[in-house]
C-alpha cells in the first residue's frame, strides 16, 4: 500500500510538468509501421510512378540572390533548396583566422514552411548542427582553401521545400553556388541518396520512402576523381546489399554531376554573351 | 597576448611529417600497426547502468537512467531513448564550456543513430500504458580524457551501460487498472533492457596524400588526418550506420575494405563487452547474496559456538524459523559458488567457510523442533519454488503451459511449506528465488 | 607564526617536502646568505615550501625543491624546445609550454641582421635558450649561446617530438647518462634533443627506431634504473 502511494505521488509530481513540456515538442518525423506498405508495386513502379532506379526531375538555377557572391537554387522533385555563398572575405572572428588556409563556414536551416507540420523549428538543434558540419566538411574537401589564406567563405543553405533527400540537394546547391562565386575547387561535389525497400534498391528517396524506416544511404562524390567524400547511412543493412545500394547512389551522383555540368556550361555561355565576348 | 594564441594545443610540423612518413612503412607513433586497435578496458560503477571505458588514453563514462514519461504522440506504445554528450573542458583544452560543439553533436548523433535506427533496443517493451506512460531511457556520455577516437569509446561505453542497466519493475493496479505501481528493487528484481544486437562503431582515419587507412586514430593522428569514416556494425554482418562527413575523398573499394575490417573488429569488441558485462553480472549476483551477510554470519557463529556448549540451543530455538530460511540462503551460496569458481576471483569469503555438511550438522544440532521435511528443502525443490514464484508474478508470460501445470502441482506442496514459514520471510525468499532467475 | 618549528635544515635535504613545510629558520642562521630556487618561499624569517617534491641542497648555499610537473616554469639559462606560433616584425612568438608565450627576437641568431631574418613556418620546432625570465613580462629566448655562436640552437628538422614531464626531461639530461639512453645508445644510432620544458625530440635514419626510442622513454618513465635497463634490453632484443 505504501508503495502504491509512493508511485502515485511520483506520478503526480512529475506528470503535469511533463505534459506541459511535451506539448512544445514537435511530432516525430518517422511515422509508425509503414514497413508493411508496398513501395514498389508488382509492375515495378514506385509510389510517385518512378522506376526503382529513376531519379526525380532535377532543376537548377544560378544567381538567384543578388547580394550574395554566388547563389543557386536546386530542386530534386519537390525538394527545393537555396544556397548562397559569401567570400572569400575578411574573417569576422579574428580568433578563428588561419594563416595558411581559408576558413569555411556553413549554416544549414530549414524554413518553417518547408515541411507538412507547421512546427517552429528551433534553430541550432542537433540535426541541423550536424548537417551544417557535414556540408561544411564536404565542401572543404573540394575547395582549395590554401589559395585564400586569412579569409573566410560562408555558405548558407536553406531548405524551402522538404520532400526527402534534403542533404543531397543542399550539397548540390552549395556546389553550384560556390562555382558561381568563382571559388577555386579541385572538383565539383555532387550528392544523391538511395534506399532499400521491399527488397529493391531505390534511387533518390522521397519523403514517404525516406520515413518508411528503411535504410537511407546518402553519398557525395567527387565525380572526376571518382572518390567518395560523403557517406552517411542509417538503419540496418547487410554488407553486400549496402554495396549495391551505395553503387546505385554513386550512379545517381554521376547523373547529378552531368546535369550540374550542363547548368554551369549554360551559365558560362550566358555570361559570355552578356559580356559580348 | 592575443586571444587566438591562448590555450590551444599546438602541433609541430615535425610531428605531422613524421606521422605521415612513418605510415609509409606501416608504423604508427605509438608502435601499433595500421589496423591495431588500442587496449580496451571496460569497468562498471557500483550502480546498475554505469560504465567507464578506457581505450588507450581515451576515457569515457556512460550512465543510463530512466524515467516514466508521456510517449510521443505518433508512437504511443514505444519508450524513448535519448543520448546526451558532455565534452567537459577538463578532458581537452579545445573543448569549450557551454553549448555542445559540433564534435559533441556529431558523436551523440552517431551513437544515437547506431542504436536507434537499427532498433538495437526494444523500445516497445518500455511501454507501461500505451499513450500514457512509457519509460524514457537516457544515456549520458561524459568524456573524461581525450586521447583520440572518442566515438568508438563513447559507443562502447553506451552499450556497456545499457547492458547492465535495469529499470524498476512496475505493474498496473488500482481500481481501474490504470494506476502504475512501481516496485522498489528490494521488493522485485529490476528488469534489464532488451538489447537485440550490439552495434559497434569502428572509426578509420585517412592520412596523407595517398589516403593511408588506419583504424582507431589517436589524438595526434586525428590532428593530421584528412578525413575519417565511422562504420557501425553488429556481429550479424549488418551495417547499422556509416558516417563519413566530408573530408578527403576515398575510393569505393576502400570503403568496402574498411567495412570488412570493421566487421572483424566489431566481433572482437562485442566479445570484450560481453565478457566484461558477464563478469559484472556475476559479481552483482554475488553482491546480492551478500545483502544478507548477517544470516551466514549468524549460522557460522552459531556453529562455532555450539560445538563447545549446546546450551545455546534453547536460546536459538526461538529463532529456528529464521535459521531455516537462512540455511537456504547459505546453501544457495554453496551452489552459486560451485557455478562461479574459476570464473571470478573475487569471491565472498563467508560462503566459502559455510561448508554444506557442517551447516547441516549445525542445523541438526540446533533445530530440534523443526520437522524433518523442512530440513530437506533441497535445491531441486527450490527450483520448483522458483518456477512458482515466476509464474505467480505473471509479469513474464513466457513459461510454457507444461511448466505451469507442473508448477501448479507443486504449488500445494509449496504452500504447505511456506505456511510453516512466517509470512514476513516470504519476501526474503522471493528475493532469493528472483536472484536465481536473473 | 609564534610556534617556530626548529627543524634542522639538514634533516630535510633529499627528503620529500610538501606545500607549507618549513625548511629553514633564518633566525637560527647567522651571517650566511642562502640562495633559494624553485618551490621555496621566504615568509618572514622562515623558508617554506610551495610545491610538493624533493628538497635539494647544493653547496655552498643553494636550496630548491625538485618537482616533476607538466608545465614549465621559465628560468634563465634553460635549454628548451619551442614551437613557433606567430611571426611579427621584431619577434617570433614561441610556445615553450610556459604560462605565457615567449619572444624570440628576430635578431637573436648567429650573425643575425635585419637583412637575413630567418623564415619559420608556423609549427616549426626550435631548440632555444631562455635568456630572460622575469615575472610580469614574456620570457625572452635566443638561438645563440652566450658567446654569440649558433651552437646547435635553431630549428630541428624531421624527427618526432613528444611531450613528457619536466622531471623526466631532467632525468634524461642528468649525468651520468640515464640508463635508458645509455642502453639504447649502445645498440642503435639516434639523435635526441631534450628540452627542460618537458619536450623531447628524437630523430633517426628510420621511423621504426624513432618510434622505439620515443615509446621506450615514455614507458620507462616510472621505472627504477635497473628495471629500465632490463626493459630496454628486452625491447631491443624483440626488435632484432
């Protein structure tokens, strides 16, 4: 009896305060038990009508932010990301200045209206801190930082519409923006994701497929050097399967790379004609 | 002096160059080969769910706690798992006070993803009332010393702490059956978490122009490396998480090579963790027996004293019931002892003294009033008692029907036995049998 | 303070002392000047200890406490290993593991003039001499000996540097040569530079010897001379 009372007291004392805090917590992204859903129908088509190895429509536009030194919008299907690059410019925080290389900074954020649930996303939560870091380190790998010592390059990326694969879209947008800003790079970085659902490897997951709880492999490559710089994976996957999924994602990256190349070429041509060369 | 020179750890050009050139001949500054892991020691605190992992010079402490909370709205029947990291400025001058830095966030996320996304912990078993109360498990990871490769060490610390953690058992009660009754550990044995598999993080670093791969980078090597890759695998050959956050690009074949090496190391580390946890659990079980040191003490003392004069018999006669129960406990020691000898070196000296025959002798000499059948509660019967206890608890629905039937049969007998014992000892007995079960 | 413990100073020499211990009572000593080294402090008529360690005495009148700390307390005349942190027009800023950065004047090199200022990459390892170490200002270094010669001072190329305690570096520098270095030196050829600030630099023809030497020094730090000898010999045998 005494125990029971104790337990009740315990619940009473902690209960209400928790309910209060809970209300402010955002809904968990992953929806429960979608695992039984059919993601690839017998005809071999996915929910949005794509084939398993088909990418979503890509669209890119360069020079969308007039104030920035370089900027781009990148779309993968319904995922839309904007990136702006400032720099190389004077280092703001002198204590971070480096004498032999440029300082690269990156800030990733998600617009409040980017997802279905109208939640106010707290800035600087763990997820966006991590993605900021991942994008920064990925871009650092291709920027020739030692050519611009004592300076700073800022990359801002914002997700305008989130429909899966935001990380990849951000990296692709950042690459374009860096190229637009004329920052020296060894190679471009392109990224694409792939998953594994219903026993089929799927390229470029959308939101529904991404939130199914299956594996999600995001790959970023340097296409000319054919090297993997970014590799992230969640969930459980057999090693052999992982290899095929990674292979698929890499193929996706290469496709993105050829598209980005085209866009850059087009942009350069336009610049040429404007200058009247 | 300018602030930017303050208190940062500096590396010389010489060290940088040396690490790279030495690696060309497969040598590392601490004498290891490229794929040698550092010495791993796992220790446990006095409380359940606390661990301290030492990997070379790196030291990480893991601590698991739990609390009843409301579940997330979209997952009403699942408990929650949260990981918090603390990079204390004590461990490394580059760690700053206040908000967790990027590396702290990354570490937490990698450990979190490895555990959560691969469903290593059974969260559904943490549910008490769907939609109302679930257990929220919190893992705190404290970095005590940074000697490099914090991620692997922290991951091992988290796993070791989770494996030894036990939450208090709670059942539903009250008029509407919706009240949660918590049972303190003294009353009911706390329950361990259900861990399906152990996702082990193994970190590789890529150093130099040729991107030489090394495993388990030290503090120095981390300062030189161009990039790193953390692969989280379990012994079933599943890849649970991979993190290569930018940095030096590597060929796909190298990634696969890393994964293969990682799976070997993961098996290695899993073995070490399991062994350490096993040792801890046996010592914990032994400790539990020590909870009643008085009983063994008394019987021993009595035995010693009785030999010279049997006068004591009368005074101890009133305690006979007590003694009866206690004899079980010491007998239990006896059996545990046999099972454990050779396993652990730290053995309770008391129980070694309590020889079974001697005990019987002493009991026979003092327990004049107790009937014979009582004396003969053999371990076999005791086990049956355990079965009953467990089936009575009904918290665990696992016992099969046949066992239950058998238990029912013995039940009558057992009741008659336990009738003879004062009710207040029931509790004690239960404890003992529970301890057997765990 | 009224209670003056009258401990004869001789009894404490080469003994372990702890902060607060009184080693000398000046009122008992007449007509003699004494010199105090690190770890000792004058408190009125009393000389008391500030750091835990061993009290040392050298004839005729020097007292100091020998400690083994990780941080270095700059003192004039010490040879140390420093890392170049920054370069200014007049000075290089050098980290010598002390409480503050040390200055190395750009002219403090053999035959140094405004025209031939050496260029150091950030992170260059230097073997330098502490010239001035006064409280309240940054210590000053020099890459010349007292007669203005370079005398081995200057940047150290290649090799490997590791940090230990000041105590260990003092043992390594002690004469007769400490058993570790002696035994190692009989079998293999290597170069070593030991700074009193607890930094040790090792170089050799092959990296394996450097790794061996540096790890041996670190591992044998807390051993007795005989143990050290045995350990080093077994290590050397393993290598061959």
